[in-house]
C-alpha cells in the first residue's frame, strides 16, 4: 500500500467492508478495499479498508457511530 493510507477496518465478510466503504464515500471520504482472501480457501484471509491518513479520525468516528464490525 502507498504511503499516506491507514488501515481502519478488517473483516472476513465482504458485505461488511463494502457497506463501510459506501458509508465513508457518502461522507466524502475516499476509501479502498484490499482483498486478502485466499482464492482456494475462502475461509482464510480478510478484507482491509484503508483511508487517507488525514481522514482517519473522521472515518473511524463514522464507523463507530454505525457500529460496523
């Protein structure tokens, strides 16, 4: 991952990370999902959600309000 991005959320559920990303984008925060799921064994690995460092506190506050995770 490039410098300037912070991992703010991890989950094994694709729908949860997608919901979190959508909510952040609705709030004007750019978010990126990195998929670390194993393609052969989907029970291994997780999804990571990244935002710009300067938006980290705002993004975490949004996710805490809706209690994703």
